[in-house]
């Protein structure tokens, strides 16, 4: 006769298991930033491919691989952030400030750079500067069918952290007691931002609206199915706490239970299964959406193929299909433990700085290599210097 499986609240905190995954949140942070660096490599390869057809053909296979690899940057960073919260490595306040400040900085730098150096510098070279923005918008739309570029990963990190804060925070002074329900309702705000971003992307990809450039750094990067995984994960952890406390256990006991290797293993298994299901669901949704759109179009119309391609482009632009690579992350989760403490926590602080340096080096090297593909005639440096010297002497 098999022994009855004990429920969560019946397990003593002292009855822990031996296994602890060898990977910590620090490893996922490294993987996340590595994927970000590789995304810049991918962007430089695509840009170089437009300048040289041979480069585009020679790196086509590599670019296809990088497209899937770079899509994993956000899941890795989200798992790392999620783990820091569960492990009490950082409070919500630090993560909200760091991710919010980074998201705001990217927005400010992007908007400022475009406004002053792209629009402003071009305005000094043309006779009709008021036409610069409409012309650039039209040119961008012609070269980018989706009509937008989503690149601010920290928007997603901030929204996910904010959602978890509203869902789990226990204020000691303000909104205490039953008033804490106000915080729980506020969890709908980051969800609303995500959904609004998807709608805007969809309409832009279909050509219904034209987005101004300053909106780009405010758009979320995360695909819908990936976001759903982390929302369900946060809700799952919250319901586990409620089940745990419903039978007389305290919140402090639950916090202690979160630090056990048993719960860490449960978390890893749950997330691994969720990632597999997310990848499969994302694939099925993409197929169903495309098939439904194709079936809903009248067969008598002549633009069936055009309508089908427009719908497919919009679905892909929003992010359907991008969560399929999560299938390859799932096995790694079984080697992961959010309770594992890194030997050197300072490395976590250095990882973003190293990532930024690597990004700058990739861009510089890309520009350096790209100069060789630019279609201009080489000039004699000595002759140019002599002409400059002659002009300077004449002045």
C-alpha cells in the first residue's frame, strides 16, 4: 500500500532534501546579459548584410540561430530577478528602483539622442527642417513593416517586479489589514501596460496607426506567452502561501519554507513544466491564429494572400512564436536552485557593467568592419593634408 502524499502544510521545515541545483541566479544573470550582447551582434550582422550581399548570405545560418538565442535574454533575467525576491537576496524596493531607473534612463537617452542629434543635426543640413520627422517616419515605415522597434528590456523587468510587489507586499504602516486589497487590485496596472503595448504593436504592424519614435522605448519586449508564464508563476507562489497559511501556519514559517531545498526543487520543476507548456501553447496559438484568419477571408476576394501575410506579420510582431525557444530552457531549470547563494555576490554587480562594455566593443568593431563595405572612393591622405594646409595658410 502506497504512502499517502503529504500536503504542503504537513511538511516540517526541518525535513529538507539533500539535492540543490548547481546553478544560481547569478548564472542566469550572466546568460541573460550574454544574450543581450549577442542581440547586438545580430543587429550588426543584419546591418552589414544590407551593405554587402556576400556577408548576408555567409552569415544567414548564424543569424537564424542568434534570433532564437537572443530571444532568451529576457526569460533568463526574469528568472534571476524572480529568484532574488524568493531568496530575499534583494527586496522589492531595490529592484524597482534599479529596473525603473534603467528603463527611464534608456527612454531619456533614446528620446534625447533622436531629438537632438538625429533630428537636430539633420535640420542643420536641409532647407526645410519641419519635414524631417514626417520623411523619417515614412522612411522607417518603408524599411520596417511592423512600424516599431521594441528594445527596452528594463520596461519588462520593472513591470514584472511591480506586479510581484503589488501581489505579495505586506506594508507595515500604510495599507495594512484589509486595505492591503488595494495593493492587490493595483497589480492590474502593470498588466494593463503589457496588454496596451500588445494592442499598439498589433495595430502598428497592421498599418492602422503610425507610432512616433519616442514611443519605442516604452514598448514591452516580452512575448505575450512568456509574460503569461511569469504571471502564472507569481500567482502560483501566492496561492501556495495561502494554502500553507490556511492550516494554521504563519507567514514567517512560509518565508522559512521558501528557503528550503525542497521548495527550491518544487519551484524548478514547476517552472520547467511551465516553460515546456508555454512553448507548445505559443506554437499552437500561432498556427490557430493564422489558420483562422485564412479561413475567415472570403474566397472570392483577390487579396487573400495579402491579407494572410498582413495578419501573420501582426501576430509575429506582437511576439507570437517567440516563446517557442523556451522549450530548450526547460531542462536547464532542473539544474537550477534559487536558494543557492553565489560565492562572490560582487560579480552580480559587475555583470551589467561588463555587458555594457562588451556591447560597446561589438558596436565599435562593427563600425570598424563596416567602413570597408561603404561605397565611397578611397582618398590620398597626404594630398588631403596638403590641401588643408594650403587653405589654412590662405586664411
